[in-house]
């Protein structure tokens, strides 16, 4: 896959799935603007690891739930890179609990980051895609947005929303050669899932047809495919990377 000269924006690109996507895109020649909620040592180290292998990668600290911050950050990225060809809306959070125990903050924060954040970021960059006459937008949803999950009503609603958003962007911008697809990961070993503990992880793994948790790289392989020309005739799709979790 040749992404030489392509500019990619990845939200939540400094760790977990977002970082694995960053590594894949860089290996194929893309330049990266990574958006993270926080700066700090870990985020800077992630960017350093990418620049050490010769990539052009810059970090932008921005809370994607804040539309003013998103506009400001998009302006900075466009000034630094001159445009965007690939957008990966990956940043996300969970605030899990059974419905009666969810606080209004648990509900708002998840919808604000996981759903509204992706909409704000896409809105901030869509005109640059139109100007460049094409590009690929990849939204990270979740199988939970397709099948639902006990204890994740807020998160499942946000991730299902991402699917509707993806299909609508695909329809609104297909004629402009801008594709928009969603990836629905299953259970991937990252910071997000490490909080679940060994017992829950073991139980979940037993139920997976492929018998193992996913790795961030499993998701990144599909993101790379969707980013490049190999997927030129695919838009509005939701593709699971879940080891058979939701068959
Ligand atoms: P992670 O917690 O390791 O990484 C999340 C990233 O999002 C971090 O880089 C963080 O800085 C960023 N982020 C969070 N809130 C933000 C905000 N307000 N503004 C900007 N950035 C913010 O999680 P992960 O497992 O790598 O998850 C990545 C995506 O994949 C998420 O959307 C998640 O919902 C989705 N997903 C994960 C799994 C899984 O099993 N890990 C399964 C399905 C879907």
C-alpha cells in the first residue's frame, strides 16, 4: 500500500488502536497529525517513536468533545500540513454501569466524546476533503453498537450513532470521491479493556470463535486497507474485526 504524500489525522492516535493505525499508515508513507486528549510523556514518546522511524508526525492536544477546541486544532493542522486525505475518528471512552447507576455525566461524557466528537472533527475537515477532491474517513465504532451490551447502554448508543453518521457521510460525499466507512472492533487488548480484569477477560475469550483477544494491529490492518486505494469502491460499510464475537 502506497500512501506517500498522504496526510492523515488520527484522533486518540497516541495509544491503543489509534497508535497501531498510526504505525501502519506511517509504514506506508503517510504524514500524521495525531490528536490526543492529553499531552505528557506517553503521548510525546509515541510521537517520538514515529518520528524516529523517519515519519513526519505531530501531536495536537485537543478535547474532541469541545467544538471550539476542535475548530482551532483543525485550523492548526491545516496550516501545518496544508490539507488532509485520511481521517480516522478513533478517540473514545467508556463509562460502564447498569442503566440505573449511570450518572448524567456518564451518559453525556460518552455521547460527547464518542459520538459528537467524531461529528465535530469530521465537520471541521470535510471542506478540505472536498477541496482535495477525495479521501477516506474511517470511524471506529464497536460491535457493541451493533449487538448491544449489558452495562454499556451509553456506549452502545454512541457507537450505534457512529454507524448512522458513517452511512450519512458516505451518501452526502460519495459524489465528491470521499469515502466513509466504520470499523466495529470486538474485544481488543488495550488500556480501555485492561480495566475489566483477568476473570472477565478469560470468560469473554472462551466465547470467542477465534479463541483470543484482538490486538490493536488486527484493527489497524483493516484501517490501512480502508485508507488506501485498495478499497476505492467501498463506502458506507461497517466491518467487524471481532474474532467472530458477533456472528
Ligand atoms: P484507549 O483508551 O487505549 O485509547 C483511547 C484514545 O482516545 C486515547 O488516545 C485518548 O487520548 C483518546 N481520547 C479519549 N477521550 C478523548 C477526548 N475527549 N479528546 C481527544 N482524545 C480523546 O482505547 P482503545 O481501546 O485504543 O480504543 C480506541 C477506539 O476503539 C475507541 O473509540 C473505542 O471505543 C474503540 N473500541 C475499542 C475496543 C476495545 O476492545 N479496545 C472495542 C471496540 C471499539
